[in-house]
C-alpha cells in the first residue's frame, strides 16, 4: 500500500510539473461562484467511488484527509467571509477534513501546496468548523463541490461523493463592500450621472441613508438629466418625505419616459405617483 501511495504521489507530481498527456483517474476541476461581491473558487481533483466503501475504510474515521485526490483541495475568497459561524479572512487555503461517523471537521490551512498530510502543519490552521455528515439522495460517482441556495450575501458549499454529503454555509457581507466600492468610485469619477444614479438607487433599494441617496440623485440629474435618473430623484424625494418635489419630479420623469417611448419607466413613475398621492 505504501508503494502504491508513493507511486501515486510521484505520478501526480510529474503531471503537475508538465502538460497532461493522458487521462487521469482523478481529473482536476474548478468551481467558481460569486456571492454578492465576493468571488469564491475551489480547485480540486475528483476521485471516483468505484463501488468502494468510502468513509470508515478508504477514508478512515478520525484521520486527516486532503478532501480529494492528488494535491490538497484549495479554496480562495476575494473578501472576508463567515463559514458556518466562523470568521475567515480573504485569501487562499487548503481544505482538510477530519471525518467521524456523523460529522465532518473542515480545516482551512494557510499552506496551499500540500499533496498529502505528511507535511501538514497544525500551526498554519486559519479556521476550523464542524458540519453534519449526511446521506446523499443519489450515488455520486466522482467527488464534487457545488454551490446551492445562492443569495446576495450567502450560499451553501455542498460536497458529495458516493452516498455521502456535507453542506457548509458561507456568508459574505455584500452591503459593506458595495458601500465601500460606491464611495471609491464616486471619489474617482466626479459628475458621473451613471455612478451617482447607481449609488442612489442602491441606497434607496436597501433603505440605507435616504439623505445621501437624495444628494447623489440630485448630482446625477445635475450632470445630465434623463428619464431614468429623474425617476431615481423622485424616489429619493419620496423617501425623504418631500411630497411636493417628489410629485413634481415623478410627473416630469413620466413625461420624459413617454417622450422616449419607454413603457417600463412609464409604469415605474405611475406606481410611484400612486404612493406619493397617498402621503
């Protein structure tokens, strides 16, 4: 068995150092997902089940596993995240797992160049968290990672192989990043109607700072008046409780939308005027 493991590592090392010439039993794979404004990417090799007993035999309970074949699975986050309640800084990590009969301990290590557990350094662990080991509904022949339940600020990273699966909740704060990027872009591009309008719309949609949204909407219209940013300005007046200016601006935006033949913005303004008249 030791000779086999050494041979596998040797062959894997050769393949990593040169172009792949022949198919391999555990091919490389990448999974990419954007969660809000956070980019997440996983690189791993996909071993096949081949009717083998996986956990408790091929992967012993209580022993560290590289979560795949060949080089240890690697995951990267473009910004700080929270994994199953544990904070993890932006960066790249190797993913090791410690299985038991009912749970999986996921370990994120700062060393991303490991091919097994021989050089594993506990001192380089960045985070660890435990999740439930579940029974998969279907037989998954080749080990895989997928993202499910993708929302603006969260997603589930799902691992499956054979009849086993686990789910890792990932949270990425999009709101703070969006506000930071909006401020950065506005400081770069003064008098830009598009940037100001987008910033104002985001703040209004998320009920953040109505006064700031009004300030940006006014700057957008001052830069260049159009039916779409005039509508945003009307929304901002409405959000700030200014019925008079909200109505006047929405009526103007409606006339401009009609002049451009834009039915979508005509409907937007008509619905907005209904809300304004109820103030």
